[in-house]
């Protein structure tokens, strides 16, 4: 499936819809509508229909969507019907929090290796894993066919770590360091800036 | 300023623009254009113009935007020309990481209190602060006129903590617990689901 020009906001919403559909399915609800999904996640019904339309025809006019089918379709679109092995670099507080973050595992992301440059951390347990030295990066990535990396190192080291991940074959990187990072064109980079979330709130408090 | 119906995605982008404008300003660049901002942050020039147009007329046709002026306007729109006191509840790994997260302080968010229910943590230092018991919540909020709270407690406790924050006057809450939380209508809630970020990447890897 090669799809071009789908807005990133639509992809983020697909991820949100999939959570809502999962909850409906768990409650035993068989059929839903764009209106119900819209209410459940806080967007307009037209937005739900538009987002889904990027990926095909799912519902039946006048009947709505089968919850299980739509949920499966959305997960497939998001690439979440497989488990994704992930390597995490930087076992500080944030890295530690992410390693044990239930939300990743529930959505099919399995952290298969956690690396840190601090020798004092090497061999220490972190969840089901043990913190490894940086020179194990290549081995972990190749043995587990890892395509995704999470970078939670201090800003000054983030670009070097990203370069190493790319060198060893990682194709998608989630960067938490508040620093501009560059990657080759064939690598996807997503920067998580946690302050943006607070700024959406201050906007609402101020307006 | 009371503004209605501005898409949240536009507000998030305003936050992103403000970072880019700050970088331009630091480099001593005086004038910019919607095209340059668009290139710098990875959206279309039309999107930049549309987002800014929600808030007024900023540029001069044929000349562009004055970097300092536009930066100040955007910060003002986002409510970031003041410092915001914030209380954080839950001094686990994620809470600890957020307490020392430079990105918050740089953007004017000052964590003035960190609370945890675990007596073993009480009195322990965390950055410039000391971890306090939950029963200090009211005092911290009222003394510092806190309007924002960050919740990093385990999912099962998140709703109770949110209820307490609301009771003591917090009007905007950033929740990291992967659990549906409800708030009264006059309180803003933003749920941070860190897995969404990975799912945008798997979509791109899969497509």
C-alpha cells in the first residue's frame, strides 16, 4: 500500500479512532457510526468520514461500521497488526519511564534493547531487560531486525545517537531531545516536544 | 481575547512556529516569510498563512514578517509572555523526568510543587524542589495561584488526582495516564498518549 499526501493529523486521528474502536469492541458493541466515533473522540463526524475515506470505503450507508472490521482495518493501516521491535537509547528518567510504559506494549511496540553510555548502568535490570552498553547497538538492531528507535539521551548527544541508529538500519526515530536533528531522506523522524502539550492548554486558559 | 473555533492543530502549529521564530531571532535574522517558516517546520506556506490569519494581520505584503514582532505576537497568543506555575502529581520515573525537563522551563512553565503518595519519597529532592505529600496539594495550589497540573500517577489513581486538582482550583490538566479521565466543562484536559507518536511512524514504515 503506497499512499501519498495524507495529512499527519489524519494519521494521528486514526490512532485515536483505533483506541476508541478497541473500547467499543471490548464492550461488545457490534456496529458504530461516524457520529458515535466523532462524539467519542471529540471531532466532527465529517472529519471522521474524511479521515477514513483516505483509506477506502469501510461502512455501509444507513447501517454504519462493523466495529471489529473497522478496528482491524485501522490497525492494519497504522501497521499495528504486527509487533514492532524497538530499541531505546538513553536510560535516564524518561527512558526508564518509557521502557516500562504499558501504552507501548499494549499497542504492539516491544522494546527489545535499552542502551546507555554510563558504565554504572550496564547490567542493571529495567523491566524485562538489562541496560546494555552502546557498543551493543548494532547487534541488538540486526538480531531483532529493529526498524524503530527511541532517543532519550541528553540533547548534545542526540544527533550522534541518531546517526548510529541510522547507520545500523533503523528507519524511524522518535526523538525526545529538545534539539533539531537531521536524518537522511529515507528515514522518518518524529520529534516529541512535551512543552507543546502545555502550550495548547495555556492558549485555552489565556483566550 | 476570546477566540472560538480555532482548530487545535493550528494551536499546536503556532507552538511549533514560535520555536522556529525563536531560532531565527537567535541567529539575528530580522525578516521572514510564510514560505521560510513553512520550509523550516515542514508544512505548506498556505497553512502558515491560514494559521496566522486566525489571529490577525501580521505581515506586510511583499516584505514578509518581522521576526521579533511575529515571535512576540505568537507567544502572546499562546499565553507564553507570562510564567505559568505548574503542580506535578506523581514522582515516578516519568514525573521525575518531567520535573527536570528543560523544555518546560525554557517555555515559561515553572513546576512549583511535586506531590507523591509514597511516604518514602517525601522530603527527597527533585531538581530545585522537594517531594511533598498529597495533603500539601491545596496549599501549593493556592499559595502559587496554580492553574495548571500535570498528572503522572498510575492509571488507577488518575481520576481521583484530577478531581482533587479541580477541587482546589486547577483549570488545565495534562494527563499522562493511559486512562479516560473526565473533567468539568470549565476545565481543560489534554491526554498525552506517547504511543500515538510511534504509530505515526509505523504508518509511514508500513505505507
